[in-house]
């Protein structure tokens, strides 16, 4: 790290000494004994501009206090049947660790339906606050972030004897369809929460099982991404097994990468135990039991409120909003193209039935 960067960190540290006590307290749940690494993450997210990085971090801490994020790991999604439905439609899990000790987070992008909360553009813009199921998805996502930061990463740091504050993500595009357009708004909310409050937590994004629809969208979205983000994204051939085995062992591969043509993020021949998206997987069992134990401890002090944990949805960054709009436009274009092709095939069949051939 250069002298200029070291100076930026020192300036940042000096500015943070002046924040009020509630923010200092929640900051401990952000850095977990590694404040320097946290300063670096926020500085990277703001291109090493100290004032902008400081504002970003203070805004993050205020968001945490205002939304009681420090308590979110004591707010289980109950009953467990509801949580299982969330897990079955929001496909995320921990499959293992890289050779360097970084957690490997698997995401089933193509088969994540979020179908327990049907979300339209107007719904999210006008009345999202009245639909609890949307909040369950957001709550579940933040809980996984917090469990990763408060439990998984500290344990990895302890095991490897050095600060481990980031992870790897493997994104499975199997099953990605044009109907995914209905999920863009909810995913924008989730990604905005991550960008503003959990910046630079992912070292590398590995894209696997990418169908044509992803390739078409990637072509138009890639130029809009910041260079540091583009460098993090690797689109791998097929299920990506050979490339991923260079950075992790076989046991840590997500189930959808363990054989070519596995064809599904949802299921595996070894059942739910091998499927890191399933509530029956060891990681999700540990997470859910941890949340329930924290809830029981909190309940001994004051009764717990039932229902979803509502979090204020931040406004997306203009650049992120532009990317979301571009994805929407590309989906619409592909949908129109699909419709035109279907109409063309139908017309061709009708003409053929009349004995007319189109050359």
C-alpha cells in the first residue's frame, strides 16, 4: 500500500474519532477488530476520496442505528415453514472456503424466483412498506450479510491467523429467463443496501452456466460498470469446475459446479445436504439456530415482536439505477425479439399449410 493510501487511512481514522457514541458502538459490528481493513473498503468504494468515504461510512452507521441492524440476528423469520419458503426461492448459501480461506458464497441467480412476494415496479415504488413478504427477503439477505461479517469471517480470520474480511461469490445463471425482469426492482433494492452498507465485501464474482440471455445483457451492461467492478467479474465456461478448482478444493465447490450439465441450482443427486441453498444444509441450519438462540437471549430481557423486520430502503445510486434500467431495456428488447420470432414461425407454418414457401 502506497504512502498516499496510508495517509488517506490515517485521515479517515482521525475523522472517525469524532463520531458520536451510538455510531462508535455499531461500528464495532462493522469492523470486528479490523478497522483499518474497513477504512480501506470504504475508501475503495469512493475511489480513495477521504471525505466521500467518511460520509459513506457515517451514513452506513446511521442506517444501522436507525434500522436496529445490530439486533437483526435476534429476529428469526418464523414460523420455520415460512423461512423454508424464503430459502427455497432466494437461493444463497455458503458452500465452503477458498484456498486462501475466503468464504465461498453460492448464488442461484437463474432459479431464484422470489415468488413468495410478487413484486411489480409500481408496487415497489408506491407501497412496498405494506407487503411483509418483500421485507422477509430483505431481512433474510441482511441477516446473511451480518452472520457472514460477525461469525463466518471472524472464525476464518482466527483459523488462518490473518484478517479475512471479504469473500468469493459463484453466481449460477442456470434457468435465467426473460421473466426475471419482474425481479429486477427487488434485486436493485438488495444490491443498493449492499453497495451503500457492505461495500467491497466480494473479491471476485464467478459467473457460471451462463445462457444466451445473460450474454446479451452482459454485453450492454459491462461498459457501464466501473473498472474495479469489471475486474472482479469472471465469466467461466460451462459450470466453471476446472477454473474454480484452481482457487478452492472440490469439497468447497457449489453443488451446481461439481459436474458438467448438472442443470439446476435447486437440486442435486446427493439431496438437500449437498445443496447449500437448502434450509437443511449445515450452513443454513447453523445460521437459523444462531438467530433463534440470539432471539431467546433477547426475549429473556424483553418480549420479541412477531412479523418481518422492516428496513428503510435506500435510494439507489444514479449509476446503479442506470444499470438496472439498461438491464430492463435489454430484457424488453429480447422479449420483443422473442415475440417477433414466434410470430414469424407461426406465419411461416400457416403459409406452408397453404403451399407457399418463403425462401
